[in-house]
C-alpha cells in the first residue's frame, strides 16, 4: 500500500475538456507515430474523436486508411510502438503548446485534496501524454492513480482499472448501494465518459467545458451536470463534502 491514509471517497477525472483544454500536439502525435511505424501520412480530426481512447482512435484511423492491411490484430500488435512514438512526438511540441486548466479546476483540486478525497484519472490518453499535459499546467501530482488509454481500448475498463489501482495502492474500498458505487464519482465532458461511468457503476458528473453542450450531455446516465466546475461549493455539495 502506497501510504497509510485511508480514503473514503474516490474522484476520477477525464483529462481533455474536463481538466485541461487548448492547442497541443496530440493530433500531430498520431500522424508522427503512424509515419514512423508504417511510413504513411494520415491526419486525425481531433474534434471528431473526442471521448475516444487513443487505442480506439488508432484502430479507427488505420481501419479507414486501409482495412485489409490494418486489421485489428495488426494494429494491436504495434500498440507499444505507436505509444512510444506518440509520446516522443508530444514531448517535442509541449513547449509550444497552449494548454490551460478548465474553469474552476485550480481551486477544486486543492479543496478535494484538503478534504482527503483520493483523486485519479480515467482518460483515453496514453499515460505519458496524460501526465505531460497535466504536468505542463502543474496539476499532475494531485492524481495518485489512474486508468489510461495505454492500459486498454475500452473507456469503461479504464474506469475499472482506476478503481482497482485505488484499492491495490491505497486500500480504497468501493461501497456498492443499489447497483451503484456511492463513494466513487467520475467527471467527464463527453457522452463517452458518462457511458463509461455508468457501465462501471460509478456516479457520473458531466461538465460542458469540452466540445459538448449541456443539452448534448443530458440523458447519458449522468448523476449531475455543470456548465463549468467554477462553483466549487456546489461541486463539493454534489460530492457530499
């Protein structure tokens, strides 16, 4: 166990559009990786793949490019190479990126830490890119565990991985009540996030700081919806703190 702190509440966050937003080299990282590994030139429409995991994006992009050549088995066999090339590409562009924390995050995170919540990530980003984005804006250290796009293709599985790591590393015990983990919350800005949280049986909270509006998020199994997380006291009330 990583420390002796006993946590009764686990709060998970998506990264892009939930914690941070702005211009960065993530889309370019896909192109650079596929050029390095396969010698092909492709572009990824960043807005069109919001909420998908990095593995899903790679499978989809290569399948559209050449379905016969890039079968699911072929793409999966090269994942480690894609991840390495993507992370290296992203690190080269980080100094010229324009990444900022989403409204309210800079206040909310220290409040949650002060109130002894265990903070984690449930993101489709591979771990090196997720950590690079958060380190760039000075918030990576708040997040003790996570489920990342480098762990699995399916976002709901990433939520489950984060929960398992919370238990393994910090002794966190999920409290299941009426089919839902009442002491686990997931913040996300895309329907994919909310669907994943529902599948993982956690309380999902939608926030419209990404590309989706409140109306577009509504009806995706969310526990609560926010325009932004700037109203810290209201957010804490929803979390029962």
